[in-house]
C-alpha cells in the first residue's frame, strides 16, 4: 500500500518503492533481453561467411581491361644503394639501375589487374588451392606463384569461410659470395593498404634459400573496403608484390590481353570492380540473367 507523507503547506511525497522496484526490474529484464537479441543478431550478421552451393541458371561475365595512353616509364632504383647489387642486377636491370614496371601495357591491354564481383554470399566453390597465396623471391623479385599475372594475386579473407594462408618462400642464393651462399636475406614486410594509409601486419625475415614464411590471414586484416595487401622487402625496396583480399570465388586475374571471364554467377544485379595496385579501383554495375552472358569493360589512365 502506498504511503502519503508531507508537511502542512508543503508538497506531497508518494512512497512507491515496492511498485517502482517491480516496474524497474521488469524494464531491466525487457531491456536486457532486447540488447541480447540485438547483439546476437549483429554477431550473426558479422560472422556470416561465403558458403558453397550449387548454382542454378548461372551466367558469365566477360570483359577487357585497357589503359588509355602509352605505357608509363618504369620506376628506377640505384642498385648500389641496396645489398647484393651484383646478384640482384642480373634481371630487370640496366646501367646499375633496377627497373620495376608497375603499369604493364601491351597493345592497349593492361596487365596485373584483378576483377571481382562484390557481395555474393553463396555460389560456386573456390578453385583448388585458392586457400594458399604463394609468393616467391626470384632474383630479388617477389612473384605470385601461378596464374598469368606475376606481380598481383588474391588472398582469401576470413569472410570467405576458408582458412586463408600467405606463404613467402626464399629461392635466392648466391654461391659466388660466401656470405650469401646459403641464402640472400630477404625481409618480407606486409602492409594492409587503404588509400594513402599503410598499416604493418607482418614483418619477418627469410634469410635462407628454401625457407618459407607461413602466415594465416587474421580477422583484423583487410577490414576496410578497398584495402589490399602489399609486400615489400626491407632489404631491397624494389621488391614488391600485391594481393587483393576476396571473400568469394567470383574473381579473375586478367590475361596478357587484358581479358577476363567469371562464370557460374547467380542471376542478379551486382557491383563489379577492377583493381590495379598502382592505379587503384574502378567500379561498374552488371546484371546477369539466368544462363546469360554480360559484358563489362574497364579503362584506366595514368
């Protein structure tokens, strides 16, 4: 029973402690349940990953990636400023300079481009071996092992539902130099790149020939849209390779003629992007009809 208290001429005070406590407890329980359900839902959405399933009426997206204008000149590095100048100067070098051609153009076609379709959560399986992104050092060059493009590849994120792994193997040794007969020291330094922002995600040496750096892709890597992996050797800064994070198998690395093809695409409307490590991202829209074919082209410029 509520009690009314007060003084003559003063304001009345109603003591509703028992009723108030019940109402407060009910509110806390209701609020807590709502928050818990909301967090559970948010966690479920966040944890959702790509799942492989049969594709009914899948279509194909093809196209070509071109470059407007002549091929830009290569970036030049003075070999004398880096270790093992003689050994590393055996390839891609002239007059004591190491040449790195990041923008490769042939008959207007642009190489080293990854084309990918966003936000497909269910569909065809990943290619065999896609979980491992293999990179090697070869005459002081970082190369993606396999595929038509040697400087650019892909790497699977946690959202792919697969265990993505990066393997960097040192293949360099110089028998003519006792100091490097067992291996030319390379120091792969990995960056999570977003625009002008570079965040270190690993930095480990591979001093011996045949030694492999084996790294599992972590959930904190590549959380920002349009971020990518850059690997650079801290010993030889002209050694670079790049990989685009992907969470589904609907991607293609362009051929020497700039062409690409992505098959078994579930019918629907999608955002499709093209990535080049030196030229950035381009975006387009594509609509894929059941059992149909769609074409999307990209043109980059300097």
